[in-house]
C-alpha cells in the first residue's frame, strides 16, 4: 500500500460530502417554497451548508491519483491539448471567482447572514483550488501531444 493509494482511497470521501451537499440543496428548495411564512433565514443557512460541504467534497477529490481518470469524458478532455487548456481556464475562473466574491462579501457585508454565506463561498473556492491543482497534473499525465515524436526533416527527404 503506497501513499498514493491511501490518498486515492481517501479521495472517495468526496462522495459522502457531496451527498450531504445534495441533501442541503434539496433543503434550499424546500426552504425557498416556504419563504413567505418563515423568511429567508432557512434558505441562507441551507445554501451556506451546500457551499461548505460542496467545497469539502471538491477539496477531497483533489486527493485522487492524477495518473487515473474517473470516466471516459474526463479522459477525452485531458487527452486533447486545447480542451484541457480550456477546462483549466474554466476551473481557474470558478475557483478564483468564488474566492474573490467570498472574500469581498465577508469583508464588505454588514449583514451577518451574508457574511456567513460569503465564507461558505470562500470554502467552496478553496476546494476548487485543490481541484485545479489536480486537474493541472491530470492534464500533464494524459496529454496525447506530449507523446508525439518530432519529425526529422532529413528523414522526410526522399531525394537521392
């Protein structure tokens, strides 16, 4: 049992964390239907829990072995140089956008509810940074253009 395998097994803890986030996202929907009677407090609280548990789950996914892909779609994205670069840019925008909005909301908001929601968004962004790091390693391991041999101009010349 290598350290890489231990971390690979620990990365499977992402699924319970994401299931808890899914549970709280259902609670957001239920609380949103009851806003007229009980107010927005339940919606904000459940949304904060979605962000916190989602960030933890996504952060745990960064423990996976970057030499393996989870599915065929992921493998196809990381094998293609342009798609992989586009996906890294998208993940970076999500990660740093969530952290920027979370920090700005935490410092600028006078409302404690919005401040807590901003901290949840910050935790989600930090989890996305971990995922971004793993995605960069996955791209390096799976890129098909990395294995292409350079063409030798002298070998291509067929004139005697």
